[in-house]
């Protein structure tokens, strides 16, 4: 079974190599090759999962060392894999949801000019993400981490003929580099502290490092997590990443890239458990981001960007739960898995709507689509009910547990975190109900297709919405099934908690608010949020052009001025810093160097005049020197 672990990574990596290097002969068969190899990885994952279930909880982990990667003196880094309950959960989610997204892409990208390359990038993304979650040491995890960053850059900018897509890819790449610096420095500090990169010794001896050292490592790991998981303050790339094809949005925002930060924090639980200040930073980032993303999602008319704000918010819930320590680790991962189902389904549903509406993304130009696209409507609707936490669906079981765990933090901090989580639930119900109403209900607001040049299309006709092909609807249906039943299955006899507890640990929190009260409060805010959205968008006609809105609405449309802040503080600040350094370099550093050179040159020029080549000058010099010597001798005798 150990040999199969390496195959999990090797199979999609082989697919990426074949598709990217195979040439045009694979243009027609490439999509199915990529999809088939992704499915093979999923089958291998299920096989390993079945084997793991057959062993006792404390004997389920598998370790395999493939080869010694960097053996240099006392420094040694191996390519080794560690498969336990936590990594197994991610393997099934990545390969399962990833395979469905591959299948969906067969239909969605059918008319693209470069399908082979697209599926090669998708396979590369899966391989890098699997390497990240299966690595048995931080250095190999970092290799997968950077591989995910590279693959996301290639996928977000896949339509690089669009300047907006090329810019979005570069923005995602650069913002993630900031977080990656935090992770790389954290790994260096770990090695100097523990003398190894491997998870087992680092986490086993974390309590011996001292709280100050653990706090530094924890904060640096959090910086890395903020970059990959689009958490404040490194969240600005996520909305722009919607410029990539919709399957890329589903892959990045549902089950893979943005969940990497949650995995990193949970995997490093021993470090954060020994650093209370780092844990406080984690829950603060999570609470701020879940509200930040929710507010942004309320004001977006672009259906994909509204869902991107939702992703930011839901990952904020997971980061919040992970920052609560043993009380919240399991619930963070549980919400991560359920979110993988309903958010992937929502993005694929958005892609299906765009497919039927000539790639229109403005929800104000939709309306009344439920009768034209019934499968998309029902699958999207089930994802909507799951994400807002409707009773009995997946989000209800996972999100409520996070809210309970937040209150269980205790004290003023617990009340603040719990209130923030409840407010986030209300806003989630509002913006997701808004998405449903604008897209599938109300009157038709369809507009003529507009070309890239800004003029009406040649036929000038309205879109003709229609249901997507089966290659697109089958993945949507399967994800809808997961959106409905996954949370309930995980909660039977606390099955998911018992599954992850040997790895993450679990401690029952003593909440001042009972579970029943949390559920009741969540239902109340859910109804309030949905009712407000219905009042605004369900009872009155929706204008095709967005009204000016309040000051908060206008700020939310601009992502709460995050890009403006970055431009003023980082871009302008960087420009001023650069100019200051150039000034110091020219005036001070170069001034000293040039001044010294000029002084030496001037002195040399003056001394050169003494060597003019005339004998009379030399005779006068000799006479003068002799006179000085005679005068000095006479003075010395007189003294």
C-alpha cells in the first residue's frame, strides 16, 4: 500500500508531462486523457482509504521514503510521504472534486483552441496539491506549495490574450510570493531550532522550543496561509483570479489552493498550541476576513466575483476555527470538506449559466433562468441552501459547529468571535439569496451580446439560455448530492470527529451559549438575511444598471478599497522608498566615491606639474632642497 502513495502524485504529474509535451496529436484526446488520469488518482485514494479503515485508529498512518533529496553533510532532506487521516481527507477531496471539475471542463472548454494545454495545467495543479498534503516534511511541502502557485498562475492567466487575465495571473503570483516568504523563513527557523524539517520530530518537540520561538514560527506560518488562502491582508488577488476559466475558479476556490492555508495551520497544530499569541492572530485574521469577504460579496454584480467574496468569507470561518486550537481543528476541516462540495457546485453552476448566456457574468442581465436551465437551477439551489446553513444540509452541520466553538472560547473574546460568526452567517444568507434572485427569478433582463470591441454582436440577438451538456451537468448533480448529505453523514455518531481526532486532537469547549441556542440564533439571522434580500431584489424590478448605492456599497464594489490601499501604501510607498534610496545612492554613496576619486585626481594633477621635463626646474628644486637642509642644520646647532 505504501507504493500507492507515490502513485497518487505521479499519475497526474505524468498526465501533465504527456499533455504539455505530447504535441497537437493530443488536442482531441487530451481532455479525456487528463480526466482519466485524475480519476485514476481518485480510485487510488479510495483504495488507500479502504485500507486505512481496516486498521485501528492509532495504526492508520503510513510513511514511505522515496529517495534522499538533498544529503549534504549534516543536512538531509528526503522525498517522503506521510498518509494519515488528515492527509487522506484532503486526498479524497482533491482527487474527487478535481476529477469532477476535469469532467466538467471537457464540456466547458470544448470550443477552446488549446484544450490539451489546459488539461495539462489542471493535472499539474492536482499533482502539486497532492504533493503538498502528502509531504512528510516542511521542505517538501514547500515544493508542493510553490508548485500550486505556479499552476495557479498558468491557469488564471490561461486566456492571456486578455490583458485583464494576464494582469490577474501576475497579481496572484506576486501576492502569493509575499506569503511564501513567510513560509520559507518559518522553515528556516524550524531547521535552526529543531535541526530537521520532518513533521514528526518538529511537532513532537515543539513544546521544548520556547513560547517566543513558537510564536515567531506561528506568525510566519500564518503569513504563508494568508497568501494561499486569500486572508486579510493578502486577499486582494482572489477576486481578480475570476478572469481564468470557470473550472479554474471552482478548482482554486473550492477544494484545493485556498484550503492549503487551513491545512498548514492544522498540520502545525502543536506549534500553534504552544503559542497563544499566534493563535490569537489566527482567530483575528479569520474573523476579520469572514466579514470582509461577506461584505464584498454583497455588492458584486459579477456572479463569479460574488462567489469569490463568499469563498474568502468561508475560508475565514475555517481559519477562525483552526485558531481556536483543539476545540476547532476538526470543525475547520469538516467545513473545508463540505465547502468543497457546495462551493465547487456553485462555481460550476455559475459556469453553466455563463455557458447558456453567451459568457455574460453580470447578474443584472440574467433573470428568470430557472425555467430554461432546470438542472442548473436545482443543483445551484441546493448549493445555495447548503452554504447559508439551511437545516439538514451540509453547511448547517459544519458552520454551526464553528459558531459554537467560537462562543466556547469564553470571555469577551468568545462573545466577540461568536457574534462575528453569527453576523457573517446573516450576511451570507443575504448575498447568496441575492445571487439566486438575480439569476434565476424575476423578469428577463437579457441584453444583446457585446463583442470585445464594445459594439453589439453582428446578429444583435439576445442570448438563448439552454441547459448545459451532460459532461457539465453530471458533475454538478454529484456535487449537489455531496452538498446535501455530506454534513449529515459526517455528524452521525460524531464520525468525522472520531476520524480526525487521532491527528488533530479534540477538546470540548465550555460554551456560555448552548448548542440549541446557537442553532436558533443562526436560523433567526439566516431568515433575516434572506428576507432583506427578498425585500430588495424579489419584490421589485431589478434595474439593468446598478444604482449608485451607499458609501459602503460603493466601497464594497471596489473590494473595500483594498487595491487602493495597496496602491497608496505599497506601490506609492515603494516608489518613494526607491527614489529615496536612489537619491542616497547618488548623493551619499556615489558622492563619497566620486569625491574621493576627484580629490585623488586633483592632487595627482597638482603633483604632476612638478615633473614638467625642464632641467632648470629640477636644478631650482635641488637648490631649494639643499638650502632647506643647510638652514635646518644651522638651526639645530644653534639650539
